[in-house]
């Protein structure tokens, strides 16, 4: 992912520290806690735990080694990145691991305990097959990934994620709406504060239908009604049973605490949850002009048309090896 209950022990681990629990956020004109402003979750910490770590909280020595190796560097290239895509991006990784309650975190995921998404075996096979198809399917834009088409919502969520660059957000809050504007892919997700019912089940909307309610200092957000295009599964549509719960709490003048829980039984063997911190951003966010700079998609489709005109010769059959006597 750029970018789904939970054991009671994990929930206890997510409790806010006493100092944060005592903090009272400034109020909006309607009297609600004010979450508005520009925020960032920029960090070397990401959703899943890298192989460098075995536990959620890193030791001081582990932190020093990892930050020295990864700070200012692009993520490790996946095996199928054969065109140098990572090297062409402007990475904003000159930061360290995130600290939550003073602990250096190795993943946003808190549950499962291994810091990995609990994908079902059939979902793993489905996504692998989809990646293989993606290497040869150049028929039309709709067969390409949402990232290539500048339609990815991994930053806006839910849940909200970071990816190594443009990890910035603008929260605009009114009495009955929180608009979450992500710099990456420039999406805006609208949370309907005070709404009591989701849209009818058959109505699907991009980024889902988010409704929010106040629980003291915390805005609790529940999102359903995702689109099949966003949430694919082995049977084709993984969106119908997907549900995301988020909690946003301002824990200081310049910091937000963010909790999330994702349930999607068609894709995941269990629900998963995690937490982040968002820090006040000292500068405004800027336009992420994906479509204007998106040369890859027309080039991919043009390459497909060239293959149509001049198909490559079939690969020779592999020689069979004689069975051992």
C-alpha cells in the first residue's frame, strides 16, 4: 500500500498518555475541539514493519542503525521495479522514525503483533496474479492501476497513510464537516460530523462515506460504502464488507494522535489496527499536479499499441530435462 476485532491488549496499548488526556484543545465557533490546520505524518515509520525490526518499539541501538541507513534514501525497490521508478522520485525521507509516547515505532500497525497485514492466502494469490497481468495488459486506461491513473486515495484514506513524500494534510473544520485534504494525489475526503446514518448500502462513493461524532476531545469517524474499484478482492469486489474506524485527538498545541481500525473479511484474515502522530506543519501544502505531469500512462498505452502492431516472437519451448534414473 502507498495504500484492513482487535485484541483487548492492543487496545490498551493505544491509550493516550495522561498528559495528552488532560489536554483541552482550542474550540471552534461551534464549541467543538479544533482539529483544523496543516499537519504532517512524515516519518521513516510506515504501515508495515520492515525486516530490520522484530518488535513494535525499537531500541536506541536499532534506531541509530536504521536511521543512518534509511534517512534521505528511497524505499527499497520491489523485485518488479525494472525501470528505475524509485530513483526518479523526490523522496522526503530526511527524518527519523516516529515517536509515540516517547517510543520509537517500527510500524504504524499495532495489531497483528508482527506488524504485517493479515492477508488471506487467496488474497495474496489474487494480488500476485493481478501484478503479473499488469505487466502485459496495456489495452486501455481502465486496466491500469489507480496509481498510474492518478486516482490513488492511499493518502486521503481511510486510513490516512504516508509514503515517503508529500505526506502533508490540510484539515478544514466547520460545525458539521471535517474536510481532509491530502497533498499526495490532492484528494479531499469529507467527514459528515453529526450524521447518524450512512448512505444506502447500494450507493458507493470514492473514499467511502465517512460520518463522525464527538466523544469528548476525540472525533470518532466510521467509513463504509467504498467503491469496488478501490477495494478489489478474489471475488472481484471487496468493498461491500469493508469498514474503517478512525479516532482523531488533539494531544497538544502542535500534535494530533490518530488511531485506526480496518475490517475487510474478504481480504484479511482478521481486522487490523494502528496509530500515528501528526505534527503541525510549518508551511502550507502545495498542489500535487499528478495528471499534468503524468507521462507514464500515455507511454504505457503507446507501448501496448506498438506490441499490437509488431508482436514479439513466441518464446521457444523450454527443453525438458531427463528424469534421473
